[in-house]
């Protein structure tokens, strides 16, 4: 015991000594680091004073040479500092892993300020020298001298010019060396302890340095620009709060004057200035009276700053086009020889430089692989991965996505739409990232180790851009229609829509037992609630007798036979539901390509969720015409089959499948008829009923859309489930789920699903669905009756009290989020005051029964 006690005491003493040694070493390293940076400051300050003296004296060749020598000497000293820092492992470790103290930051900031002033003075001095050279050239032009004398004079001018430029070149190299040192100093979040004002001044000076060197042809500019971008990027990455770019004095001028090749690199900085604004406040806080405030106004200001400059988006657009050209050329290479030829061709074009893609390392890598083989087949995925890792393409996608999701999204949508964004940018990028040779399932499955692959990230980012580009509170038909190709539009308007009109007319006539009447009555039922065409007005069809005769012509009947359409909607239509009738079209639009990818990828991969989100947003902002287009791709059958046969295991993919199904049938009674037909012919009616009520949280939106469609069709006197359209028993179709006698069961399940402890968007959706059903009952005069049934069922339970509390949360939430109310009204086509009436009636009924 005695021995053990002594050993423990000895260990404690050793640990204390070690801690003291570490403190002393840290203090010594900090003092040495301060010393090195102070040496920076002294060298720069001496040079700065010297430059100010040079400006006072007459500019001569000897003065310029003396100035160059002084700056070159300073450059050597700085270079030596970098070399010493590199060789001294202790200092290197300290600079890379420790937080630099305030004194070092103070010297660092002053060093950069001084460097900016030196660069500016040298630039001004060089401009003066250039003017003197130009004036000398003008004077010489008036002299009549021989050719030999001209050549001799030209050589002398070049010599003088090179000597005059030596101070600026030396300053450029000095700037590069200082930036190289600063880059090491601020590495690993060490700049974070700088104050806000210090960082703003620091970054603004860096922008000025880059602006001063913009357009300078040579390696100096590239080194300065690249290192400046890295330094600014390091500063912004280390910040834990948003950076207000609008207070930078040089940012607007910088974006305006900067060339495309530098802009492609500077995208790395801009991507950090437009970070997505997230509302992280929970719904539960709202129920307690909390507000929904965006405290990060700097991000919104940064969005405005960029959007207000029309030249910014056009520059980003040009860079994106250059990237696409380079990627398309590289994707065509099948061997190393072809790649070398392509690189030589690209080096002669402007696209490679503007894109910012560095392919020299790719060629070197292939050269090493090809030392033992004469010809190597290239992997397209590896080429795309390399380009993504060695360019600013990911940052470009990130900027577009965040601007489209920001407060200025409508302006950005309009500007991009005017630039033909879908055809020139989105579709080419989609063709590249979703190339047919890529095995998407291996890359994107949630349990796969490759989910962090850059190609996967690029795909997700592109799909998010598509979602934000489509999404809009108001009518967005102008943008949505461009996702369908011209050929697909022509086919729908001239073949498919007339066939649907013909089918609908025949079916309605069979139901009503009526003969054909005048042309306005033949298609009136389907045109009452949706406009069939985007490009042409449906009314023109009704007034065009020749066109209606064409629909009834023998040629049209032959087309119906050839396309396997029956004269009445019947069980044979199931064959048509399984087939993509637009697959033969070569000129497919972007949305058709997304649908094909959605159907082909693994049902449980993460990428499928984002593809489905694109479809959901497309259908949300579309009309009957677009729903017909999606139906023609056989997506309806694919979705319902995957859901019924339990091919979906992840929650996200089940949810998005039901959401897309809901949007596909909403206010489209023909798609409901086809859905009913599929379920009946496959024997899935009972299965879908069980699945819908066993997980009402996921299925309630789909169920709500079925209710909306059914009730709207009844309101328009369009009979969906009457004999003649569907030859089957009512108990064997969707009617038994949507009929009024089943409303009580649906409401009970929705009320049970609400949980105040886990209040989220899904719970609010369940409340919305319950309110929609209650509104329809209220209109039919059955509101009080169904409430009595509900209160009787939940008598003595806390469930109803909980639902009452959650409805109050719903009210508080929509008082703050008025935009959500607008979206609910737009989604259901039910005026919002009906929702308020139902809530008031429910509250009154609840209070009366509580008293009784």
C-alpha cells in the first residue's frame, strides 16, 4: 500500500510538471509567432514608407530599379519566414492547431491593411508609368525614322516597360508570400476570435487586392487570386454567424468587374454568403405563444445584394454553360487517347478556362495508369467525380438552390426563365449526372457506404434546384409547361386529349341513357372544372365544329383501336394503365426523364425520395392537362403497385409515393376512375383500405385528395362510381371508403393520430384532413350528427380533449403563418373562412358538451 501511494503521488507531480512545461511552451510559441508577424509588419511598413517617398520624386528608370530591388529584398525575407515556419515543426503545430491570441490577430489585421495599401500604391505607380510609355510611343509616331531605328526603339521600349513593371511584379510576389503565410495562420478556425468589424475590414481588403490584380495576365494574378479566395473562405467557414456582405465597400464593383475565369473560383466564397435560412423553431413553441422570427437577416440581405445585380446571374449562367460544354466533351471520351485529344481541343477554347475545371491532374493520373497499357477505357463516373472535386460546380449548384429558396425567389425564377434555364442548364446537367451508364441504386441506397459520393450529392442538389424552380405560391404554368417537350405537347393536344374527350362523352351518354346532343354538351362535363389546354383555349375546341367532327371521324376511331382504347372505360383499360404511351417519343422533356428515373431506381433508395418530390411539386402547381401527361407515363399503376405489394420499406419513400398519388388524382375524376379500375382488376380494394387506415398519418393527404375529387365531381354532377363508367359493385370499389357512411370511421382515426407531445407537420396535415371532411358534412347538413357520434365514441377518454387543444394550436400556428393558410386554401379550393366556421362550431359544441 505504501509503495502504491508513493507511485500515485509521483505520477501527480510528473503530470503537474508536464502541464507547466506545456504552458511555457505555448507561451514561447505564441511569442515567437507574434515576433514573426511583427517582422512582417516592419518589413511592410518600411516598404510602404519607401513607396510614399518614391511618389514624391520624379519617376525615372533608376528609381524603378531601386524600388524593385527593395521589394524583392522584402519578398525574400517573407519567403524565408515561410520557409522557417515550414521547417520549425513546433511553430507549425502551434499555428495549425492552437487559437491565436489577440495580439497576433491585431498584427495580422494591420499586416493585411498595409499590404492592401502597398498594392494600391504600386498599381497607381504602374498606371502612371504606363501613361508615360504611351506618351513616348505617340511622340515617336510623329518621327520619320527607318525600319531599323523603329525595331531598335521597340526593343528599348520593351526593356523600359519591363523595368517599369518590376515594382508591381515584385509587389505581386510579395502579396503571394504574405497570403501564403496568412493562410497558414488562420487555418483550422483560428480567425474566429477576430471581432466582426475586424473580419469585415480583413475581407474587404482582400477583395480590393483581388480587384487590383484583376485582368493581370500571368502566374502572379492566379496565385494571388487563389490564395485570397482560400483565405476569405477560411474566414467565412470559421464564422458561427451570418456575414453581412452588403457592408463590404468593394463587393459590388468586384462582382461587376471580375472576369468569368476568376468568377468561377470566387463562387466558393459566394456559396458561403447565401446559406439557406432555416426556421428551426418547433411547432410546440408556437402553441405556447412563441413567434416565428428569422433572426438571420444578413442572409436575406446577401440574397438581395446578388439578385439586384443582373450581371451576376448572367455570369453564373455563362459559367454553368461552360462547365456543361467541358463535361459533355469529357463524357464522350472512351479512351485515354480520346481524352488527350479532347483536352487539346478544350485548351484552345474559352470554355475550359471559364469553367474553372482543372483537368491537368486527370491527364497526369491517366498517364500513370497507362504506362503499362497502350489504351485504357475510361469510367464516366470517375471523370464526373474528378470534375466535381476539382471545380466550383458544387458551389454553383448550391448558390442557385439557395437563391431560388430565398426571399427573392420569384425574381430569380423570372430571370433564369428568361435565360432558358430548363433547356440550357437543368436538362444538360440532368443528362450528365443521371447518365444511363451510372448504376444509381449502388450509389444512393441509404445503407450504402457510397452515399457521401460527390455524384450523389450533385444529383440531390440538382433535384433541389428543380423543386425550388417549380415551387411558387402563385400560378407557375409558364415555367411548368417547359418541363414538357414540344413533341409531347403536340401529342397530348392532338391525339390524347381528343381521345379522352371521346371516352368521356361515350361513358356519360351510356350512364344517362341519352343520345348524342349538340357539340357543347358532349364535352361540357370534363371542361367545367379544368382547362384542358395550356397553349390553346378549351373554349376554342367547343366552338370549332370541324375539330369536333374530326374527333368523331373514322380516322380517329381507327386511332382509338390502334392505341387499344375501348369505346367505353372498362376492364380492358388496365392494359393501357401499365404502359408508358409516351416512351416512343425521342424528344423527351425533363419531367419525363425524371419520371423514368423515378420508376427505374431502387424503391428504397434516398434518391427516389427527391425524384418523387420533383413530381409532387410539378403536379401541385399544374392542372388537369399535366395530370394527364403524368398518367400517360404509366406512373399511376407503378405507384399503386409498389405501395400495395409492400415494395417500399423506408418512411420517406412511402410518404412521397402517397403524396404523388394524391396530387395525381386531385380534382381529376378520370384518374380516380383509372385508379379504381386498377384496384378492382388486381383485387387490391381491401388491401388499400387496410393500409390507409392502419397508417393514417402517412395516408391522410392522399385520402383528403380523394375526398376533394369525389365531392367536387358530385358538385359538378359528374358521377364517378355510377354503373356504366365502372361495371362493378359499390362494395368492390373506392366508393365504400369515400361514402358518407364511412366519414365517422375516417374522422375517428384522424383524431386518434394527433399527439400534442409530438406535434409536427404530419399532425397538422391530419387536422386539415379532418376539417375538410367536417366541411363537407356541414354543407350536407350532417355536421351535428357526426359530432354527436364522435363525442359518444370518445366519451370518458382524453383523446377528444387533446384534439381540442391541438385545434387551438392549429389556430395559433396559422395566425402566425398566414402563408400556410393561403397554401391550404389553394390546395383544397375551399375558402379559408369555411375552416374557421368549422373550428368555431366544433369549439362551441365541445364547450356545450363539457358543461353538460
